């Protein structure tokens, strides 16, 4: 066995970048709350539609809706659900993009006031975020629409991941294929 091969430079570069980020987080940890440290640790992948802020907020929302060890051993962060959702949104679907961004901004900036809290949704503790989502569900009006839309979006795309299938008793399709390709429908 020849274990003395050099790693590709991209791997070393990635290791160094992540190591520096981790060292910075550890050095800053006395100045940051635990939740801020967790939010800082969310690395942003290459995104097609979502902004880095959209991705960060959606990651926190999806983790609150589908936490690791909740109903399933697998959680939203395990499959990077926010990036998965971003990869499926078509750039031409401007109404969907605007709706997702509006829902995320409402949840991040306005929803905490429903419970009389100040600050951002993403900086709340997990228990507070869960309680706030339940309050949105019961609040009526636009709050219910935001809750329902984000919950539906997260659950739909979570179940498109093959790792989630055994937890719901689905063996998968009989014929394995890549992402579905829909024919162009002429109107």
C-alpha cells in the first residue's frame, strides 16, 4: 500500500479554510452565545437561487422542523436540506422565489414579536424556535400561511432524499433514475 500519496491541493485548501474557520469560532466563543456559534458554523455551499442569508435562515427553519433524532434519526442538517431545496427551485419561478424569501424574512424578523420576543428567529434557542412555529400554526392569517408553506416545503424535499425513505417504509422506485425531467408543456 502506498499511503504517502499527496492529497489534491483542493482538499488541502478546503481543510485549511475549515480549520481557520473553526479556530476563529473557538477564539470568538467567549464573545458569542452558543446559538450564535452554531449559526456561524453553517457554511454556505454554492447556491443557485437562495442568498447566503436565505440559506442560513432556511437551514435553521428546516432543522427546527426536522431535527436530528426527532421523529427520525436523520435530520434536515444531515442532508443539507436548504441546499437541496435551492437546487430544485427553478430560476424562472419568480413567484415561488419571492414567496420563499418573503416567508423567510417574515419568520426571521417579524415572527418573534408574535410571542413578544425581540431579535431574530435564527438566534433563538431550539425550544424557543419550536414554540414560535407552533404559535404561528395557531395564530391564523398570514402567520399560518407562512408556517404551512415552510413546513410543506421542508417536508416535501426532505422525503425526496433516499436516506429518509427507510424511515417511512418506502423502498424506492422500481426503476432508478436521476432527477425527474418533465416534458415541456405547450399552452
